[in-house]
C-alpha cells in the first residue's frame, strides 16, 4: 500500500480540497448526462441489452412490468438511452 504524507496541510484544508474536487467531478458528470439527454439516442433491442448488460428476455420482462419504455415502428422496438439510465435504481 502506498502512503501519502501531507506536510503543512490541516485536516480542514484537506477536507475542503476533497470537497471541491468532488463537487467539480459531480458537475462534470451532470453536464455530460444532460448533454446525452439532449442527444437522445434510440437503441435497438440488441443495443439496449448490450448497454444494460442483460439478455433479451430480461428486457422483455422489464418492458411488460413497465420498468423500461419501448417505442415501436412496425415490428421494431427502440429504447431511449436517457430513459434506460433513468430506470436504473440505486441499491444500498
């Protein structure tokens, strides 16, 4: 394990530095996600399964249960990337 020794830095300064960096990283991630929403890609069934790393039967069941929304033209089904991201739930 690597040790990092900080000379002349108080605990409060270190906490503030970490907090600032975390805030900047979160803002960057938020902006990236918002830009993805503006550029809302439509994914095929296969692409949606690859994106979520699930098989097609799972996607079918999630669609029937209302966990994800499918948009269709004829026999084809499409899924919005932003809606797939929103359907993911944080588990503790």
